C-alpha cells in the first residue's frame, strides 16, 4: 500500500546499513539498503565509514559513528537500522531519486 506523504512531503523510510567484509585485498565496505512504500531502492555502497557518515549527515546532522553497532567478528553484519521520515530531496542527497512513475 502506497503511503501518503506528510504535510512536509516526508515519507516513512527504513534505513538499514550493513558492514560487508570482503576478501583481504578489498577490506570492508558499508552497504545501505533503503525501503520506502513497500519497495527498496538500489543499495548504496560506501568504501569508508567517514564517507558514509558525511553523506548521512546531509539528512540527519546528528548522525555519527556512535549510532553504529560495531562488531569485530570479521563477518558481515547489520550496524544500523532505523525508521526515518525523509523527503524526496533528502533521498536525492543520499544519491537516490524516485522515477516519474513513482511520484
């Protein structure tokens, strides 16, 4: 069921961030999966924690590394999951946008 945007044009959006461990040559990266209106956007990948934090500060100025659950197991795991109200402009600042058919 499609959600009606709030007066501010924001929609309930589920953000999930995974820490992905790769082979020793590549190291790790952070994959962001965003769900809105019952569908997911193309996942985003960040090669560093600093880049991830800087990008997410555009939609949540208080977002920092303390918001992430750190695990030194060396296995892929979820480091962050939260429901947020985001506008199309905020999604665009993360590198995402709706297609015209979805507006």
